């Protein structure tokens, strides 16, 4: 239990700005155990957002869009915009005119934000807010508790499937520590999401898996692997892909029903 708490605290202090009782120093064994618990930190964030969602919606005075704005704002405060910063840096590098891997890695390290990074940042926040709003409109509040866990699972999978291209730092430590057992433990931690019992959950998992496979290939093509910024961008984008499955699934169902109505009329 002591090792579990130590690993969990390390994961919390790495992924969020939530105050922890004591600072845990990084080490390979701590990194391996905490990496397996990344989705659990996602559940912690999601649980906080879900409780906030219930409280805000209880009086019935706020629209789903207003609640979604509150949730995205609070999530950003909880994480310290950690992953959003990675998203902006990654898009600045990937969509730059640079043609070499070295130059793209230099752009990622630049603290200044470019046009593509700013556009990616704004669009990601807008799209995530809109998708959460749609899920709330159809009374899928439980999705709010699930999607942060999927975003942290994306990091674990990418650590296993891609080479970490920067030397030093905690990112390289995680990359060395990851094992198939760690990945399967992380996957097991997102399995409680099946309790949502939504017909669109399978679509959400399928889209998530397809995105991870594509993004892994995309990052390899640009820089030969992953960095902390790429992992941050993968977290944000995989959350958006997972959230998108529910309104998209509803829309496809509506199209199918309209088609059936036309055929039978």
C-alpha cells in the first residue's frame, strides 16, 4: 500500500497541480508504478469534474454550454494547462516550414507560441467545450468522468509504442520504465467506463484506438518518435476524439433512422 500511494502521489504531482502531502522524487520503480496509475489520475480529475457538473446543473439555471465552459475552465486549472502547452508547441513544430527533425525539435522547445499553436489551442478548447455540451444535452454526464482517464491512457500507450527522442528528464525515465504489464494495468483502469452502458461506447473506444495508431505514425514521420509536448498534444486530442464519438454516434443513428423511414414510407 505504501508503494502504491507513493506511485499515485508521483503521478498526481506530475500530471496535475493538485497539492500533494509530500513530494516524491523520481526513480525507475516509482515511474513504472505511477505510469500504470496515469488513468487513475484521469479518474480523479474526471470525478472532480463530474461532481462539479452535478452541483452546477442541480438548480437547472445553466445551459449545457455554460456548464461545459465551467468544466473546461476548471479542468485547465487542475492540470495547469500542462497538456495544452504541449499541444501548442507540437502544432507549431509539425505545421512549420521546417523540414528536418532537429529543427522541429528546436521549435518545440521555443517558449513563444506561433500561429498554428494558437489556432490549435483555441480550436481544441472550443471543440472540447462544444462536445461536452452535446453530451450534457443528451444526459451523458458520466462521459465527463471518463474522458480524462482516456487522455492519460493515451500517454501510457504512446510511451510503449514510440521512442522518446529527447535525452534526460522525467519523460525519458517513463519511456525506460514502461513495460507491457504497465500498459495492461493502465488499460484495466479504464474498463469501469463500460458501466456507462452507452451504445456509442464501442465507437468511442474504436475511434480512440484508431487515433492513437495514426498519431503514433504521424509523430514518427515528423520527429522520429515522441516528446513531452507530443504526449501533451495526444492527451488533448484523444480526449476530443473520445468525446466526439457520442454526438457523432447519435447523428449517425438519426441518419440511419431517417433512411429507414424513407424506405418504409
